[in-house]
C-alpha cells in the first residue's frame, strides 16, 4: 500500500481494569493498547479468562460498577475518550455509533418485549427513522439476515427464537442502525456449527457491504484465522502480540502464540 495508513476509528491506550476480590483488588487487564482501523475486522484471541470481555466492557462502560474499576487508560472514538465520558454521553454512542453482539443472544434482548419492537425502538431512539416506518425498516432488516417469515417473527418474543435466530436478530439490529463500529464478543460460541458459519458470513457482509469496522472476540483460533485481518493475542490480561493474520499464523513471534497455535493445529 502506498497511501497513508488506514484511519483509526478506535484507539485504546494503556487500559488497566481491576476487580474486587475479597478485600483486595485484582488487576485483570493491564497495560493494554491497540487500535481498530477503519473497515477492518480486528480479531482478539486468547484463552478463557484472558481479559477479552473485560477489555470491551471497560471501553463501553458496561462493567459491574460495584466490583470493577477502570484504573487507567483511554479509549478514543470520534475524538472523545469513552472512558472519561459521563455515562449519558456514552449511552448516546452505545448502540448508535458503536454496537455490541454478546455471546449469549438472550442477554441482548429484553424478554418481555417482542424482538421486532426492540429493533424498531432502536431505530427510532437513534433518530434513524420515524415511528410510522420503523416496523417496515425492522422487518427489512430481519429479511436481510434471512430470517424466515420475518413479518411474523417481528411480533414474537425472545424465548420463541432459537439461539442462532436471536443472534441473527442482533445482527439485523446492527445492520439497521448501521453503527460505525461493531464489537462482537464470541458471537458464535453458543451456536451449532452450521449456524455458526451463517452468522460469521453475515458479520463479514457488514464489513464488506457497509464498510463497518469490527472487533471480533473469540477463543477459537479457527474463527479468527478465517475472519480477521489483524489479530491481538491476549494472555493474563495483557497483549502478547499484535500482527496481521498471515504473519501471525505463518511467523508468530511470541512463545505464547506459538504454544496456542501448536495446541490448535
Ligand atoms: P475472557 O473474556 O477472555 O474469557 P474475561 O474478560 O471475562 O475473560 O475475564 C478476565 C478475568 O476477569 C477473569 O479471569 C476473572 O478473573 C475476572 N472477572 C471477570 N468478570 C468478573 C467479575 N464479575 N467478578 C470478578 N472477577 C471477574
Ligand atoms: Mg469473554
């Protein structure tokens, strides 16, 4: 590439987060810095407990307040530090300009409201369309993720959906709200293998067709190898290595990454 490097849409610098463990505080993410570039899929990989979810919850102000604390660091999005921002400002960005997909699709929806009404509500709350067309827009989004009988599904509750369907509904919400950044935390871990491939393809489409910048968190190296452009490897709350995906899989530098690759041929 001869031009300037791709623009960063999210810059995380020096993040440190701790949890209250008994009477002490345990640091679970430390000295963590990485950037998300425009239009890329950045993979974050690491074994269970390595701090992947805590990293993103820290950035988005979604940690359990009573026990967790961001002790240091910044996360700059659109010229503003999300970590220093008051919660109200963050709420404006969350869902609207930065969307989440969680591992457990059930936790992403309110169980007492229909799935369709929640997508429509997200659209109107973010000022993306008026009440009168929100339902049509939500149904179109459900159709775009190949939800069978999308118009009937609109009126159903979360418990009437399978895990894969709910995950697709989450993606439909992201699609309809077209956020600039999507953070997907283990989006396929709870799904059957056949459904996994479909959900991953939909996430790839968001990048390819809408130019969305995506952070894809996974403990599964196969998923990361298939999806990511660049990869951050975490262990024990720290970044072990950061590389483009080919370099990582062909010529990784860090002994931890080498071990991880050897254990997952
Ligand atoms: P990963 O997503 O990589 O599997 P997490 O980010 O969820 O890991 O967790 C990192 C570490 O943070 C865990 O090993 C755990 O010790 C700690 N942790 C996470 N959530 C909590 C919590 N609610 N209370 C106390 N410690 C927690
Ligand atoms: Mg996690």
